[in-house]
C-alpha cells in the first residue's frame, strides 16, 4: 500500500483562544500571575479584590483590570484609592470580557511590573464562562444571599473554575442557604474544587485565600 | 417643481420585535396580562413569583414561563408545587430569553386560560435588557445584598423598566446599602419608576405589589 501524506492539523484555536494564549505568554514572560474573577452582579468581586490588595499590598505589586458594561469607573476608582494601578475596560454593553479586550488592558498596565494581575470580569454567570482570557486561573465568587441552587442553574461557569470563593458567609444566619446542597452541586460539576468561604465584612477567611494566592505568585516567580 | 413620490417605510421592526408584537397581540386577544421579570442570579425572582401566586391565586389563574440556561427544572417545579401551570424554556446556554422562545412557551400554556402570565427571564442584568418579549410590562428585581451601585453599573436594564421591586429589605440591617444613593441612580435613568420594596422572607411589601398587579390584570379584562 502506498502511503499518502496527509497534513493533520491537530488543534486549531479560535481567534479568542489564540489571543488568550498570547496573553498567557505575556504574563509568564513578565512573571505576573493572572487571575480572572467572575461572579453575579453584587456577589462582591470588588470587595474581595480590595481585601486581597489589603492583605498582599505590603509584599506584592497588584494591577487590576476592571470590566464594566457602562463607562462608570466606580470599581476602578476604589482600586486606585487603595493604592494600586487599575484600568477600566468598558465593553459597551457586552456581557463579558474577551481575550482581545484583556490584551488592551494589559498593554495599559505593562509598565507596572505587576506580581499579580487581577481581572474583574463583567457581573454575569453565563457569558464570561465561554471566553478564555489567558489568565492562570479562573475564580468564581458565589455569595450566600444568592442562594444554594446556583451550581445547578449555572453549571457551565462552575465546570471551568480553578477556585471558588463563597462570600458573605456572615449573612448565613439571616438567609436560607443549605451549604451541603450547594457543595454537592459544586462537587458534581468540579470535583475537589479549591474553595474559600469568606466574609469581606468581618474579614473571615480572607487570610487563607490571600495566603493561597501568594503561594501561586511565589511559584510563578521561581519558574 | 415636479414632485416625486418616494415610498417611505416608517419603521421596520427587527425579527425579534416582530415576534414580540405578535406575542403582545396574543396576550391582548386572550385578555392575559403579561409580565417579564428580570434580575441578577439569586435576587429572588422565583421567590417573588411564589409570593405573588400565594397572594393572587384565590382570584387569578397564573401561568409561569421559566427561562433557564440549563435543563434543571428547580424553579418550574416550585411553581407547579404552588398549584399553577409552568413551562420551562432551556436557552441552551444563552443568556436571555427572546420573543421566539417566549412564543413557544406561550403556545404550551395556551390552553390554560391565564389571567396573568409571568415570565421569569434568565438571571442576568445585561442581555435580557436588549430583547423585547412583547409582555405588557418589564419588571426588575434588585436585591439589597447586591449593593446600592447597580443602577450606575447596569444602566440599560433600568432604562427599560416599568416596575422595580427591591427585594430582601429584611437584610438592610446586615449589609451596607445606601437607599438614597440607589434611588438617585434609578431616578436618573427612569424618572418616577414605580417601585415596591419587599421581603419574601417576612412578606413585607408583597401585598402592595400584588394589589398593584391585580389592578393591571383587572384593567386588561375591561379593554
């Protein structure tokens, strides 16, 4: 039998994934650990970011890329007030950030020599799940008053996570939230997912999350 | 001067708006009042719907169309357990309902002779704002633990509202929420918007909302 040489292209990345790969290379080259924080509107993305800055600012330089659907700079202003550089990306109504948008934000922050870059995605549990940004990890912030059924209703976003933060645990006494039922849903979608229950009001759990995050930053410096 | 007759097409509706118009005609013909409820994940759409059913069930036949991004029927099951017909539309990952999807749901419920049809949109503050469904009113449920800055961050959805429900007011003592700042943002985007502060836990404010809604249902029967 004659063998015919057929060129096999093993994996063709879509445009977004190609740019995401470039973003990852940029981060690796700069020895900057990149995290993408996703959540519903009002789950506490900005509050967790501000608490993380407070915990790590003495030792790390942290830059923040703020994704918003409107031109208001409420969140970016808070980060800058906390002493760290921030750039805002207005998606113009789009429901998520994509790798190209993040690239523009990273270019703005390029001179900052960041140890850690935090991306605050648009508040949404659906669209951001479909767009790889090229960060090292994807983090979801769930919050207690949102209810315990969210993993069952928004499975796609839970499947793609590296870390889950459960925020507003100080509100547990005042709302119905079955932690076992919630965790069972998460476990089904993403077995063994690293999880940090926290409260940005009482600061409970923030030290554990910050310590874990700092370890990842130190690790990337060694590579 | 000779006048040339140029045909002027005054308003061409996009496909979604054309179907939305048909939906509205169907509702008017059936004398069914239709409402579209939008909110972030976990703001309490289903809880408000269940409280509304409880308040109005003795006098009104209520059908519910549940929009979900996943095939779980958690919300539809609760409505059926409350004694009213429900149909679930799984958007297959899409972040909103559109007029065509609602049409399919309405066809399923057509035999129910509803006085009131409640649409529970997908949990999202961005995408649903862009799709007219043809219902008589658009309702947003904001919730206290989400924070007071949401009108500033998600202006598009606030602009298109007929009614705003502020849910979880029982949590006011436990979170930071500046009601004056929140209402100022709403007023800027949608002056004079009809607003009902409620709690599905204590039932505070539900009677006022239900009474207002029942008036609209009675009104459409008279037309």
